[in-house]
């Protein structure tokens, strides 16, 4: 776990939003190879882009649990979240077809 000083140093770029942007979503493991290719394409075009395999939330931990939900048959039809499906998707749409759990790095952004 990061100390307060280490966390402040890691989050320092967030104090300069003109030079740093966080686009947050929690990718399911099945999406990571596609995201890595997309990251390489962006970097080849000289964009400073990095996808981080982790969850953003209210705790910094190396092994935080989250759900992986498959809701469509296409390659992008899967998501991961520490939140309940019904709390994220009003009226439980789309329908969760399959749910599993994973553990991984989590970062506190408070």
C-alpha cells in the first residue's frame, strides 16, 4: 500500500489537468489485448496514452475484488466493476448473461 507521500506524488499530474487526463473505465480481462493494441496504435501516432490494468475507487490495494459481467456476444460485450450491476445499469438493462469475479490492483482517487 502506498504511503500518503507516495500517493500524493503519484497523483501530482492530476493537479495539471491541461497536461493529464484520466479516462476511467474498468476493463474486463478479455478486453486487455484489444486495449494494448489500441494503446500501441495511439503511441505510434505520438499520443501519450497508457491503459492501466486496475480499478479506480476508494481504496488502494493490490488484490481488490470486482465482478466481470458478460452482457453481449460481441468481443466488447463484457465489463468489470466493483459496483453491483443493478446500481450501474438502470432497470437491469442490458441483461447480465454471465457473472464471474476477479481480483486485482485498485487505486484510491479520493
